[in-house]
C-alpha cells in the first residue's frame, strides 16, 4: 500500500494525525498534511484506512501497488 495526500484540497483538520501519527504529519507553515511514511507496514493498514475514511476534505487515499 502507498499513502497519497492531495495537498491542494487538504483543509488542515489534522484528524489523520490522531489515527496514524507515525504516517501523517502536518506542515504548519503551509497548513497541510505531510506524509511521513508513504509505504507504511501492512500492520498499519487499519489506522491508515480509518484516517483516509474520516478525512473531511477527502484529501487522502490508499494506492494499492
């Protein structure tokens, strides 16, 4: 799995960080999500999928390789 963020539509809610803080960071200067681990271990799938599902701006996705 590869985590993808569309920073053009990110609204800076930071909910993703609550679900997977080791995968999602935040650039305060730009007010957008930062992907810390683009290819997290499969054991992180549940938390990453939850972050993707609950992103209010629909800025996150999982790309299946």
